[in-house]
C-alpha cells in the first residue's frame, strides 16, 4: 500500500520536523566542536560514554549526577585526556526542582560562551522492588495506615526529566548567538537541542516493571507533545532515543542474568545514535531505537529494510507520529475555523456565560 493510500501525508519542506533519519549517512563529528553540552546522570553508563566521545571531539561537557565520587572522577579524567578545563561536574538530584534550577544556572555560568547548546535528559534509575506493590498488591484493607508506595523510579525518570526539560527549554531558547533550528540545515556553531532519553520500554510492554514502563511511556508522551510546538515557538529541536537493554549499572546483577544470552544493544551504538542527533542540526523531532545488531536475514524476517550492514539504530514511529500529528493539526485547524466563524461575538458570549455561571455558583444557586 502506498503512503498516500494509507492516509499518510509525507513530510514536506514546510513542515517543522525533518524526514526519518538516514542511519547510513556518515556522522560529521566536527559539528560537535565548541558546543556546551549538559548531561544529567553523566557519571555512568550512557551519559558517561557520550561525555567521553563528545569531549574527545572538542565539546565542553557539564555533567550533573547524584554520584559525586564517580562524577568528579570522570571529569578529572576527561579534563586530563582532552586538555580542556571546560568540563565540569556539578552535584545534581534531578528529583529536586531547586537542585536542577541551580544546576542549570551554574552550568550556563561555567559555559565558555555563557549558554547551553544541548541538553541530554538522561538520569535514571530502575528500582525493581518498587514494582512489587503492583505485581502483588498487599491487603490494604487489613492495615490501619497502609504505607504509601515508593515510586522513586517515577520521580527520577519522569518528574525529574520533566524538570530538566522545563529548564532546558528556558536556557536553550536564550542560548546567546544561537539561531532557530531549521529542517535539514546546520544553523551555525551554537545550537538549541534537547535529547530525551526514553527506552524501548516507552514504546513496548515491559511486564513486571510497571513503574519504569509508565515513566518511559511518559517521556514518549512528553516528546510527542513538545516536538510539535518547541521548534515552531522557540526554534528548539527535540529528539529522543529509545534504547533496548544495554549492559550498564542500571540493570543490576539480576537484570544482566535475566537477559543473558539474549540479543542486547550496546553502549557504542547508543553513543553513535545520540551523536548523530547532536552532530546533525538538521534533525528535528525524530526518535531513534537502538537495538541489537540486525542481520539482513533477521531484518527481512521482520519486514525491515537494512540501510547498513548489521544495523542497530532505527528511526522509529515515523508514520505513527506523522499520523497523530496530522490528527492534532486537523483538530486545531477545525477549532480555529469554528472560532473564526463565531468571531469576537462568540468569544465574548462564552466568557460572559462562564463568568455569570461562576457568579451564580458563588452565590449558592
Ligand atoms: N541500560 C539500559 O538497558 C537502558 C535502556 C533504555 C534506557 N535506559 C535509560 O538510559 C538512562 C541512563 O541509564 P544507564 O543505562 O546509563 O544507567 P546508569 O545507572 O549507568 O546511569 C544512570 C546515571 O543516573 C544517575 N542518577 C540516578 N538518579 C539520579 C538523580 N536523582 N539525580 C541525578 N542523577 C541521578 C546515576 O547516579 C547514574 O550515574 C536512564 O534514563 C535509563 O532509564 C537505559
């Protein structure tokens, strides 16, 4: 079936999102040089690996993490190996708004050009035992004071990421010397780029981990809502990564055992996917899944087309996003038409009705 027959409107040049990412294209890492990049949870795993790669290509990296020892160590190592004193560690607890607000303020003040080009909202935890209350709910009826469930995974991976996003939008839109993002174009040395770290668990089911899955689905929801508006309103590009399981400390020993022998994604592939998004300023509003390397045979069996041999990174949900965004565009279009047709008279009568209704209510009628 053709795209048109399936009702899919192709991305055109006037649309703010770029076309699906071509993962076979070489990455131009020279574009990373001189950028100030902020990474939450940058002391370990993906954050640390991205730090190492981007710093070695000339970026100034500022990491925030709850783990002071690991964060301080990685910054010292990278300052020495790159001979660049513009890498910094700042203590950060993403679950605290005040911690995040002072982290961003300090990061911008430490940046050589006084601004932030890119934010990777990455900090996360996966506390498996928190899920027990959903998998095996206690008999609350027999308790006088049932304990409130612990949901640090949600606080960190969703609420924390939303604080990061809010602050990132504020700082990125005011990045000195930056220009608004433009589809397919490198808009200069400065950038306005937010990368959300979700997971395959934000797109697929993750049985037995409802809290983690909810948080990561929430990140996808945030991405889908913001990717419509932030490029248009603030010239900020938002992209997302959705890695499959990767052997990092977040998995813990049990996770690694459960996944032993299965196909997993790798840290270098996560770094490559994220670097592609950072280095190509023309990529706007896209999401990449990072899976295990896929052979021609396996890809064919799943109806996928390989762009490179042993491909591990895939642009995801392009059509789904196009469809739902189209739906949203139409709803907004219809609403605007109705508003236009009713004119100022309609708005005034709605306001009067609302205000007088509230007045009657206040008076007890
Ligand atoms: N490893 C995987 O299989 C996998 C797959 C998909 C998505 N992810 C996501 O990738 C992100 C990075 O995970 P990772 O695999 O690199 O794990 P990791 O444990 O190696 O790194 C996570 C980092 O976040 C930090 N952190 C935790 N809570 C924090 C807080 N409140 N404030 C600040 N920092 C905090 C940790 O100290 C750590 O340095 C997470 O959001 C995770 O959910 C991981």
